[in-house]
C-alpha cells in the first residue's frame, strides 16, 4: 500500500522471502531493485520515504522468531533514504 502525504509517501510493503536461494532469491532481489528505483525517483522529486512492513530481512538472531531454525542462508541488505 502506498499513500502520498504531500512532502512524504508511506509505503507499507511485504518483501518476498528469499527462501534458501535460487530462483526465489533472484525474485526477491528483483523486487528490492524495483522498490529501490521507486524510492530514488521519489527522493529526487523532493519526497521523504517512510517504509514500513515486513522486509523479510534478518540482520541478527534477535530478528528471528527461532534463531536455530530460521537462520538466513543468504546475505540481505537494507538501503536507507533519509
């Protein structure tokens, strides 16, 4: 969901899970690239971005409901636009 509030936009998104790699990870990275491109364009227009939702990114064990089961097998990243 995206709402425009004049000087900023709010994006409430569910990012795809990268699974255990392969095609699913390619799909996730493509999705991330599309969102990144959209954000860059809005920032160039002078908009601020508020991104909320489930990004499906786990940086530490604290980000996982069960670290022993849910350890990520891929490297994920977040770009921040302020």
